[in-house]
């Protein structure tokens, strides 16, 4: 089953090492007491920093020697790298380590972390760091405490996987190949006792095999539902950290073996489903479109972006006299809009979804006497294009015309 999931496929396709990092941390988390326990976590953390969360897990569980060995190994590996590649090591630790944007667009759907999800929500850049840090602290704290409860119940494998899921949720960047932990958690849920856990595991496993945002887009009737589909992996990882394989029910099971298994996990599941249902029906701000991009004058020469007309004469003839005349082009993961505006249009705004601030589309004087525009969006299903006059009056709205582009 592992081989058909997106994270494992991504590891194999791109030659990534996430599988080995997961294996090292998992073996250390499950290993019986020994003088070497903790070394593998230290090596894994030297390759990718997120396994350092296992050090906190060791401390909370009272495994102080394991935590010390992990930290010592991490420092030793760093010192070895400094000796072999001093310039590169100093460059990394002096600033590169905090420059997460260097590895791509963190708002893209491939980044299924809490940070990526907040970026796709269009959260204000000033508030985003504080909100993200607060959420990460809560998520990691809950996951570690749940993991400690599972460990005390004789389930070290479940505990290690839960801590691993917290690293996926908490990391600023969690690309598809980083999400092996979530696949393991889904498989543990499928193999557990209880219909609720099995169903939750099956749904989570499905999200790790398929891109639900793309597969279910035709049946998504609201922006909130589509947002949940697109962020199913991130939501699943967070839900695991909060619920902890039903660790609350398992802990209570010792005192009330006949009642707790029926009540603990289902209550968490019902509460989670209620919260998701409430969020799903809410309108999203325009910033929830990670694919959006408006093009400028340097892009006019690209026929992929500006495709309805080329040159002053052709674009003048293309204009119908309406405030906005445009064409659309659908691609696998985005829809492009390109057109011409009349002289009376002073501003052109695009709304990706109901509510939230609009996106202002640049009006480009690419040719004398003609103004063109071009932008892209993930979907036009809920899009609205509004043309405004100089006095702020809305001249025209286009929504049905954009929605028609979804199926073309």
C-alpha cells in the first residue's frame, strides 16, 4: 500500500531521502532501552531539522539519556559537516536556515503544512508569523502529550508516528515527499479496532493517494469545501496531532474498560467533523487562491499569457466596445484570462471567492491606444471580474462567463 501513495511515489521519483529519515526516527522511537537509542534521531535531525521534535518527546517521556544522545549526535554531525564543508556550513547556519522561501512557492498546494495552509488562506503577512507559531506550539504540545500517553500504554510505534505527524504539520515546508508519516498514521488507523478509526484511516489514506482538490473539484459547490479538499493532507495531520489515535479514550480505558472505548474517540471525531463542516460552508477570502498571478508588461511577449490578440491593430479589432472583452484558456491546474479593456475602465478587480479583499489586475498599455490584461487562477468556479470607472462606479461584472471556463 505504501508504494501507491503520493509521498512514497514522490520519494522514488525525485530521489528524496524522507523515507530514510522517517525510518531512522521510527526505529529510535520504538527501540527498547539501549546505549545507542537516540543516535538515529540525531543523525536524522542533522539531515532535516524537524526530527528534533523527537528530543522533546524523549524528555517528556523521561528518556533523558536518549534525548542527550540525540542532541550530542546532532551536534557531532554538524561539527563534522563544518570540518568538511566550512563555507557551506557557515552560510547555512548564518541565514540560509531561516530562508524557507528559497525552495519554492510555499503557498502552493504541494506544501501541506499549517504554514502553507495559512498562506493559502490569505492571512495578513504581519499576523501570519504569530498565528503560525501559536498553532505550532499547541499542535506539537498536544501531539507530544498524546504520544506519551500512547507510549505508556505500550504503543511506542503509534507514539513515534504521532510525533512524526506533528513534524509534518509544524514544519514551514512539508512537500509531498515529506508526508510519509501521515501515510503510516493512516495505515495504523485502518488496522485499529473500531469502525470510526477505520473510516478515518481510510479517508486519510485516500487523501494520501489522490489529490482530492483536483479529483473532487467538479462536485465542490462552495469555496470552503474546495479548500478542505485541497488541504486534506494538512487537515488530516493536524487532526491526528489533536486526537492522537484516540489516546484520550485509550488512557481512560484503564479505569473504565467497558465504556471509554465507545465514548472517547467518537466524541473527538464528532467534534472534529462539526468544526470542519462549519468551516466548509464559510466563504474564503480571495487570498485563498495560491495559483493566482497577474502579469505585467515584461510578460506581454509570452503568447501563453497574452493569447487573445497580438499588436495594436489586432487588439483594437478584438475589442467589442464592452467595458471588458476577454478570452479564457483552461489548463490542468489553472485557468488563464486575457483580454482588452475600454477607455472608460479605470480599475479591474478579480475575486477568487466570495468575501475577502479583491485582486487588482494591472491594465497594461502594451500597444498605443489599447490596454490589455492577463492573469491566472486555480479555478473560475467562484470567480468574479469587476470593471470600475474613474469615479468608483462598477461598470460591469463577469462571473457566469468565468464559471463557464471551468468545463472548457
